């Protein structure tokens, strides 16, 4: 089945639809051969938007089609602040794609990607097939729900939210916290690393504790961490919890949740110890986004996509690049900023390859903020490069580190970080 | 024959990228693009506490990065990030951002303060912050159209002693009132 052209043109809107219509008139279309000049990007988040935009900025003769199932994107970074009650709604975290089309000529197709044929270079979508010369997948994460007994991938999150993809899940968790009686217990379950946003669960702990302290002071939060210890910014989180949330945060390391009972509102640790919660925020273990698995891009661990550290091209299927949380990016953490840097390097080397130019080694940055209270934040940074002998991304020595302390200035910078990175993704 | 085929393969993108082992060291664009997550695309910042780098002079950027790296200039993330790059990287980034078009910010400013700042700037700051702050003498940073909150944070660091003022700046700044200094910052932020 080929793409419904009228539908596609309608979605694109404006000038780009004319260009596409002209293209279709000459027999090009979206399913025909393109002469080696179309890149399809799947996923309109921190990685995909940047890859699409930067390819167009570097070479506007390359057609870029960004395929995303939603007509907007809600940022996971800062969504814990909404859960903690510091934001009225999710609008500061929401971006649209119209300016990527207006400013850069990125063609946006709102559709669900159902499969990839790497040999034929075709992406199958709910709106038909789209051919590509190079494909960039930035699909984020999905959940290994099969590892938690009693968890139904569809229905369980409707009552036991993960809120690890921002949007309706984020809103649900906050509503549950608001509805919980004072004196209630919140249970937060953290999966084994690696997962999206290493400091995220501990920031969430802080934001939920802040909400409880302010609105339900008799309540507490039990944190069941499958990891042997706090995964990121440990000293700073412990300091913040001691300073602000003593008696509210009950952090328990090495407690891996293996089962959930939706009716009884309990989770079970290693099949033996039940913990009951009035609100349960169960973050399941993770793997690369579904489409990466369907496309056969995950490595021997069956979870994440191995890639070339210079080009982010899959080491399994040629012509397909994987960026962001879904890929194995060596020392880089699975963060929004990492995805941003990876997208730019990937875009650079796709454009250079298509134009017969030499490849450029990767250089990237990560900066990731976490809030401990309404006004205090901390961060972790790093500069990353490729170790040619190891053929892997490594951190540049001396560049990786965390804030010396909780501070208000970091919170001020964090807000500008959000403004800048979301503006970069959407304009 | 082989060369011809390779040329064709490169031009059409048929050759798998991963097959080509050798890659050139990071270009100025590769280095600078990574900064854009916080400083905006091409260095045009949308975040009021983070400076625009677009249109900043190479000398000012290199000077700032060196001082971040040595710890001479106070920082949160920048001290550590600067340690991830060489002096040659700083020059490459400085050249890259200096070539980008000045990014005019859209911020609400106090017109009375702007006027007052305008009357003070030439006599007090104009020798180094030349052309209404659009340019700087030697490694003096351009300040035109920077975000007011960014300029205010920097001035607070200067006044507290966290950030060291150049001697000539100290001579001018020390006797000035906080109101006059704030007016100057409003003026520079307003320059398009």
C-alpha cells in the first residue's frame, strides 16, 4: 500500500505541499525512488526534531520527512516539576512542529510507524509506505512490562502510572497524588539501570516529597530502587532529602519489584515482600522504543541499539541510524541533551555522506538538571568524544562532574536550559 | 576503476558509512553545535540567564573559556565543560560563533533606565565596550542585545568579587550606584 497522498499533503500544509505535489506529478511521490536525497526521521522528541532540522540547515536540497504519531511533543525533562505542583499545566513543556516546516522545510507526517524494511529502504506507517535513502530512528524507550508479573501493558498504567513518557501519564500521577488522603503512602519503583534519565527517579522522589510536605504532611514516599544504590547525583539527592524531606522519603536500595497487584495496590519485591501504596508510580525496566525492536536493530542484550559512534548508523542494518535513549552511546547518559548532541553529529555525517564528503568525529555535550525543591537544583555535565581504539564514545577526563551543592542559581539556569533546548527543537 | 567506483558510491551514499573507518577531527561546527542546546541554535539564546554567543568576538569567547577552565571566572556547568576542550577548540568555537549573526532578544526593558544608561555609557564604558556595546576592544565581550538577567547575574558576580573585574572596569564601576549600573545593563540589553 502506498501513502495516501492527499492525506499526506493535507498534513504537510502550505508551501511544502506544493513542492511535494509537484514531485508527485513527476512520478516521485513518497513511495517512489528519490534519487538518493530523502532522509526519513522517526520520532519527534529531543533527538528526532534536531536531526530533521539540522539536516535541512546543513543541506536544504535533502528532503526530510519527520514522522511522529502525535501532533505535539511533551518534554520529560521538567515534567517532575509538574508532578510536584510547580507548574499549572504541561504547556511550558509542549512543542509543536509547524515552525520546523515553516523555517526549515521539514515535512511532518503524523502517523504511526509500524515497520521498517531495511533492504527495500521503506518505512511502513499507518498512512502508507514512505521510502528513504537514509533513516534516522529516535524512538525513545518502551517498557519491558513482561518482566513484571501481573502487569498488563495496556491497562495497568491506567491505574498504576509510570509517567516515564510525559503527557497523560504525567497528569494521571499528579491527579492521584492530589486525590490521595493525607497520611497516605506513595510507592515509587525504580528499575535496574540503564533507563531513560538516570537522575530522573530521584528528582521525582524529591518533587513528590515536596508536594507531600506542602499538601499532605502526614504522608510519605517509599522508594523501591532495584539498583544497589542511587544511580546519579547520589550525594546531592541525599543532602536534599535530609535538608527538606526528612521523615517523608523512605529510600530502600536493592529492592527490585517483580510483581504488581493492581486490585490490591501492592507491588512485590523479588516475589516475597509486598509493599502497599495509596499511589503507586511503577517505572518498569526499559528497552529501545518498539519500532527499533520491530526493525531488528537491538543488539545481543535485546534491549538497546548498537551504533557506530561517529555516524550513529546501526551496526546491524546499514542506512538506518539510531539516536537518543534507544541507542548505545557508550559513556553518554540517556538524556535529552545527549539526544540533542547525538542528533547533530548524526545529521552532520548523513549530510556529508550524501554529499561525498569526509566524516567528522563526534563531539558532544550532556547537561542535565534536577530539582530538589521549588527553588533549588543540581546538575551533571560532561563532554564526550570518540575513543578510536575502543570504537566507543567516552567522556573527556575532567569534564564530567556534578554541582558542588544545591543552589538557586542552578535552578535559574535550569529554566533557561529548558527554554533554549525546546526552542531549538521547535523553531 | 576502484577509485571510480568509490567516488560514485560516496556521491550516491551507497557505501555504508560504517565501512569508512577514518573520520576527520571535530570541526568548528561540530564543536559549536553541541553548545546550542543551552545557547540556542547558532548561539542565539532563548533563555534569559544564558548568553547569546552569536556575534560575540572570537577573543572574548576564547578568553571566557580559558577563564572558565582555570577557574578564574565563576561558573556552574561551564568550569567543567571547558575542561573537555582544548585551547584550539576554544579558538574554533570562537571563530564559529563570531561569524553568526547577532541575535536580537525580545525582552521587556524599562525605557527610563535605558535612557539613563545611554547617557552614562559613553563616558564610563565606551573605551572598551565600543559601538554601544556591539563590539569590544581586544577581548572585551560584546554586550549589545544580551539578556538582561544574564547581564545582571554577571554584574552581581563582579560586585561580590566572585568574578574579577579588569582594572579599568573596576575604576569605573566601584564609584557607581547600583541604580546607575542597572541602567547601564538595561541600555546594553536594549541595543539591537
